[in-house]
C-alpha cells in the first residue's frame, strides 16, 4: 500500500504543509492545487502515481494546512506564492520535476517554468489556463472590472464566490451526476476560506490575478524556446476555463496533447481513473 506522508517545512519563516509519497530517488512530480482548495484535491491521485514518482503536493500560504497570515503580514501575490513553493523545492533538494497544474496552480507553475525552464521536465495542465482563449467571460468579466476599478457591485459578485453555494458549484457544474462528488470537498474548502481574515486574502489574490494574463506572452515565448512536453487534460464543460484554453496550448507547443473529458472544473472528483491513466501513459513516455 502506498503511504502518503503529511509534512511541514518552514519557508521564509512560514509553515508550509505538503503531502509526499513515493521513492525518494524517483523522478519528482509536483502537484499544484487550485482555488479554493488545497493539496487535499490530490488525496486520491497521489496513490495512483507514487509507485513510479516522488510526488510532492504543497498547500500555498493562506490555503489548507499551511500558515495563513493576514494580508497585513504577507503579500498575497502569485509571485510570492511561487517564491514559497520554489523555496520548498529547494529545501527538499528538488532540482528537476514534472508538474501538474490546475486553476491557481497554473500561474504558480508558469512562474516556476519561466524562472528556470530547464528544470521542468513535463507539464500536465488540468483546466489550468495559459491563454486568453480559456477565460469564460460570464465568470471572469466581473473580476476584470473589479480588479480594474474596485467598484462595489462587482466586488459583491467576486465575494459571492467564497460562499458555500458557489464553492459547491465549482465542484459539481458540468457533471451528469453530481452525486459522485464527495460533499466533504466543498465543506472543507469553505471552512478554510471562512477563517477570520481569509476573505481579504482571497480578494488580494483576485486583485492580483490580472498579472497572470500579463505573463502569457513571456510564457508563450518560453514554450517556443524550450518546448516542454505538455498534456492538457480538460473538463470540457468547465464554465470557468473553457476547452478553448486546452486547445490553445498547441499554438506554441504543436506536439502538445489535448484530451477533453465530459466533466467540469475539478476532474479528479469525477474522472479520476481517466486522468490518472492519461497521466501515467504521458509521463511514462515523455520522461
């Protein structure tokens, strides 16, 4: 039986929680979670991969079991989250790794790739956007307006994404049978983002999200200069990052593989077997 270890490390004075499994000398696979969840989203995927890889799945600062300082005590930007993940990898002695990115995991992963493209051996992106084409306007338009001018009407819409109703929606929309999703997923996430001061943490990251779009031209240039093997495996019914976001990776990585599954935003809750099988086949070939 695969054993997953639940560990903490101190990075720049902050406690960072991470899950780790697999042989210490195996190729490293870094799993980077999305919003509003944590490394818990990989709890079922890790055992499917750890026979072959050293799997590391951190919680970002402000998420899961990692330290969650208030916005006055920590600069919540995607650059800073990436700094902490990079510090964790350095402390664990990781120099090269493949990575799985989803949602917020994508902007963290893109920064790691841009800082040292040679250290990334392969990328699996699961509804992790890297192109303008992926943004579903109905979801994103209020955030873009609010990040630009701070208007109260759009702020109310943005804040509503922190409610139980809309966190649950992230998990179950696009599914033929929502009953396959464990309610513990969204209740756990809501409990964590409802801690005192955590709403302001999430708003700070929302406000910083446009910086990820500004990064895209550099990312595309890096794909051209350092063509990394990439699998875009996507819930094609996702109403946050649509399937055009998956297809767009072939613009700068013509050999990228695109797989569209009949699911939504959190495929690991509804299509775990398919994702794990595709990942194993892809990574076995390209690594």
